[in-house]
């Protein structure tokens, strides 16, 4: 890959999910607590948004488990062999996750969010407000395997 | 911030936008060319998705220009003073951008995408397929300033 880029956690996830799982994330409420470097002001106005996008680091993933070419999504052979950038699984180069969550409330330097699919202790590297203008402007098409795979992900 | 995390460019943006601008990104077609490390297989099946999310690095942003607390969005005093994590501007800790684009075509290790708001030469650090299930499941609410700011962003 190209020259290395250094990023740092801006905060950490606190919730009751201790291991990665592939279902029932929808009702999980997580606290995202910013690290001490940040003043409360960096979240000012965030409560005017209903949704946030959280970018985080799959910190438990070992380097030797990263997939650089293709695999069956969720290692399920019923799904077609698919390139790692054509799926959202954890085992990806740079180990970054990105998930849109619902903002429940803000308390000082903590955000409480619903539907973040990241386990307790996960480093967060960015928080962005969701604006309608950044969502797809046309209908989204996706293959059948991805719809099947997402069946019990949130519920 | 916490312990540093190393990430690396998986590819680079090629387009005719040489300077950051805040308007007319919608029709820009960009090539994302993967670095040599990757085989073509890492994109296999991506053409079955209509939209992708591109995570990239605002590489031209100087460290001293990063905002850690608050500023007026786009430095426009008509917009309220707002925390850096309650806006999507470039001058943010970790300098990461995340944008949903339309996939136009794939050619070998290159993707051609429409609506990527990143200038020529931008390092890309992840590519994720957009699945409906990862979009907001309820109506999105956002403050008026953000709607105003986005007025000419795509057109």
C-alpha cells in the first residue's frame, strides 16, 4: 500500500457487547466517550442532527486475518466469492468501520447512540453528522446475498 | 488523543479537480485506481452495487489548520458556531472524508465513480458497498444551516 497515514482515537465505545456478533445490533445503545484532549465544545450543535456516521477501528482484528483479495461474505459458502471491497465485513485492509447511528442524547463529552455495530472498547476515529444531501440521490441496487446477509443484523 | 493507528492508501483519486471547492461536485467523474498491492479480485462483485462509500484522507490539510473545538461551518459567520464533529468540513481531527458515490463502471483495478468530492491525488483508505440496510431507518433531521450550506454542493 502507499505511505502510511497516522490517525488516533478521538473516543471509545462503551456498551455491553463484548464480542463481535452478526445480529441484533439495532437496539444496542452505546456511549461514545471522547478522549480528554477534546473540550465539550467540539460536539456543540450535534443534538440538532437525528443521525450520525461513526467511523471506527476494528481493533481486535489481527493483521494476519485481513483479506486482500476475496472471500465468501461472512465466510458463508452459500454467498458468492466476493472481493473484500464489495462487502462490508471486518477483515478488510485498514480495518475501518463506518456506520450510521441514531443520536439518542449528548451529555458533555459523551454521545449516546443507537445501532452502532461496534463492541465495547472500540476506538472511534471520526464522528460526522448525517445530512440528507450526503445520502444516495437515486435508488440503491444491491445483490441478493447482501439483503439475505443483513436479515437479522439489526433485529 | 489515544494510541496511534496506522492506515495506508489502498488507492488514489484521479480527476480534473485540482483544488478543494465547495460546489458542483455532483457531475464529477473520478477514477479510483488501486495501488499495485491489490489484485483485481478485491473488486469482484462490486458492479452489482449501484453505490459505494469512499473513505479518503484530506491529505493537503495542514496539521496546524485542524480544528479541535468549534468554528462557523465553512468559516461563514452567517452559520452558527458549531462543534467540529457536528459538521462535515475538512479541517477535522484525523482528516477523514466519507462520501457515498454512484458507481459508473469498473475496469480492472480501477473504479469510475460519480459525485466523489475529493480532489485529484487524494488517497483512498477504504471502499464499502452501500446497502439499504446501512442507511438511516427513520427520517433524517438536520439544522437549517446545513441545508443552506449544501445548496450548490452537488450542482
